């Protein structure tokens, strides 16, 4: 398994590259932009793959996605990837003020339109005959030329995973993914959809996240932080099918009730040892190493994701450093 990190800053990233990190990714929220962070990563890394992981797909037009990638590619040729996520319906309508209907079909059309801009050669008209993103652009300036940048979809449930297998370069899995979710949902859906599209079933990339919280001095605190991150994710109804597959409906209901009360301790307590160890690498470095060895179905490339819910910047930086030491052996 190759490994990487959500962007930890230039100083930690230099240590991570020396230790063998293959990639860094940039998320986004109201106070940070995935493409601006990717620009920072381009300037502060030497060999690792870098890119949004994820950028909100529908918040930007295909032109904006592609032009950002074209500019970044000048400084990091061959090192870029693009991870796209649909976001929730409410985020799209209430935050981004963009349509959110038919997110799976919309995502497929967006990928085609972004590729139309990335694959266009000088002198060609950029065309996408899409349902949501019809494009017919005559770009006269000699600024084009084919760029093959992998596009991965942030996909959790079956329909978006199938879309990734059909039209994208792979899937960027969620930090909640367990061995069972990979083996019973993600891998079969990717293979079947790729085959139906006439693709080699091994072609789609399988990237993902592993929640990682290591603290040699206070492993109980690390385990609690990992529990809180898992609990925060499980407050979202999108993940109901995940809870149902594992038989974790009762625990998920307890987490959501505690969240409604604002009871952080109860949220953490509702994440049982079974749930914790099926999802996260946490505790001491030796414990995390054993947990990693026990995982039977891992992504091709895993971003070791430090907890963010109720965790300060200093502790996140410490967790990132411990993640590097874990992988460096």
C-alpha cells in the first residue's frame, strides 16, 4: 500500500516525502480552497502526487476546474490528480447557490466536460455534448495541449461508486471504509461497472483514507479523538447503508441523539471498540502497526487522515508526525 497525507504544511511534508509519502491531498471548506492549497503543495514538494481530495465538483464550472489544473501543471507536470466530490444537496443549494438535482448524472457529465478542456489540443474546439454542461468553446489562443490528469470521485454509496468505475480514473474512498465495505461494496461495484463500460476491471484506482491517531504519551486520548471523528461522520444520514451493513444501527442512533444534545463524551462512548478497530488506526505506534497489519482489504493508496472534529491544530500536527513515523517503520 502506498500512503500519503492530507496537506500537513511544508515542514512536515518534507519529512513525509523523505519517509516515502507518495501523495498529498487538499480538502476544502468555508475557510480553505482546495486549488489554492494545491498550489502551496506544488511549491513545497518535489516528487509526490498532489491535488484536491476533494474539491466540491458543482461549486465550479468545468472551465474553472480545468484552467486551475492547467496552470498548476506547469509547475508540477505529471504530479497532479483531481479528486471531486458532489457535496450534500444542502451545501450545493444553500452554500454554493448551484443546482443539486441528479448528482450522479451531473457528476458524470462534469467529468466529461473537465476532460474535454484537459484533452483539447491547440486549434481544436472544446466540445462536450452533455446534459448539464454543454460546451462549445472556440479558444483561439495557443494555450491548450492534452493533459492526462487522473480524476477520482469521492464516492461512498453504490451509484457514485458505479459512476467512478464507468467514467473516472478511480474512487477516493471515505475514512469510514472498513475491510468489509471495500470487499462487499466498493470493489465489486467498481469491477462490475468498469466491465460494463468495456474497461479493464483493474483500471480504476482505489484510493482512500485511514483515520489515524497515534500518541505514545497518551494513547487513550488518541483513541478518544478517533472515536469522536468516527462519531461525527456517523451523524450524517448518507452513511446509513454503511451502518446497516455492519449492524451498527443502535450505536449510530445513540451517536445522533448525543449529537443533538451536544454531549461530546456520549458521542465518543457510543463508538464501540468493534467500530473503532474496524475503521481507525489509533493508540500507540505499536498498536497502530498491529491494526494496520490486521487489515485485509486496503486501498492502493491511503491518506492517513488525522482527526479534525474537536481536535486542535497542534494535536493534528503531532498526529501527522506520528503517522509518518508509523509508515517509516
